[in-house]
C-alpha cells in the first residue's frame, strides 16, 4: 500500500545532513518530503538527546514512565487551559488518524473534506 514517488530512475538515498539528502552518487537533493523541517537531518542536539535516551530506555510510549507525565505537564503549561490533554503518538499518520477519530466522535459526523 506504499505509494512509490517515481516511475523511472528511482533515487537511492544513502545519507542526509541538515535539509539535504544524498544519493549513492553523491548528488544532493533538498528534502521537502520527510519530517525534518524543524531541525534537519543529523542535528547534533537531536542525536545527543536520542543517544542519551536510548542508552537508558529505547521503547515507545505504550509503557508508563514519569518522563511522559512530566513532558505533558510542561507542554500543557504553555497552552490555554482548555488544551489540557496530551495524546502521544508514534507518527504524523497516527496523529492524523487520532484527530479524525476524535473529531468524528465529538461531532457525530463521518464525512471528511481534504485538500491535496
């Protein structure tokens, strides 16, 4: 079910740095697709934080952990009072799916309008 983004001459991306991805020939491409717009690929701060966390515990948010609660509290403290619930998900796809399910439950409607 995965859509291929090319018909001929597929890209074989082998590494990425900042906002760029590189193929096996060293050709540089601006990454406008992946979820790196905020910090880029291979950001040193993100690598350091991820390494520190993976040295301690490498799992997703299905298990209870104090850091999840602390993060939710820090996050909601920056938001209006009505926005006081956090849902931690694994990807943008999961976030979109959850948003649709919550809105359908709340409004009682099933129809969705999307823009491509």
